[in-house]
C-alpha cells in the first residue's frame, strides 16, 4: 500500500514561476501502481532522508516546460523556492494520479507524530494469494488495534 497527498507548488527554473499541481508520496507509489519512469529512476528511501530534495515530472510538464529535453535529469527546479533535482519523468500513459504534474517523496513523518483527522488516497495491491475478503478482515483487525491503542482519538 502506498500513500499520497495532493499539493500545489510554485515551480520555476530560470523564468517566471508557474503553479503546478503535484503530490507528495511514499517512495513505493510506482511499485504499487505498476508504473515506472520513462527517464531516470523512481524514488528511494534515501531520497526522503537526503538533504537534497528530488522530484519526478509528468510527461505533460516535461513537454510543456522543458520541450522533451532528455537532458532534464539532474536539472534543478525550484518548488516553492526550494531547489529539487529532477530524477525522473513519467511516460504519458503512466501518470498517476493523472492530475499531478510533479511528484516528491515523503515519509509522512509529521502525520505520524499526530493522530489528527486525515484522509489520504492509499492505493494498494493484494499480496500474492490474498483475496479481497481476507484483506478486508485484516484491515478490520488493524482498525480495531488502532482504536484500542488510541481510544481518545477514536471516540465518537
């Protein structure tokens, strides 16, 4: 299972900034969804832990803003004023989620620190040999364990 959250970025290179829709996502999103970059590589755990932020571009953004330049890999783009290194470009048919033009990795550490109300898309894939019914039962067990561990946050 992966997790992502929609975010907007002000992206700039050498000119004016443009607003671009994006997502921050767990590093396994591409593995879970069966998609791979056309150019470059997917995210790794090291990307999240690094002091040098990275980004993967949609094919549409690569085309519109960078003219399909294959030398885009390694280029720095500014996202909300912070430099990010382009490590990948997705093929047009592999855009997930489709509206996202930028993807940055996240471990969602801040969210794990607080048990507040959150709702994030979480695509998943059945483990080999698992059925929908068995997976549903497992998720009910996880929910019950969390309810027992965090009764205040689950009251009402």
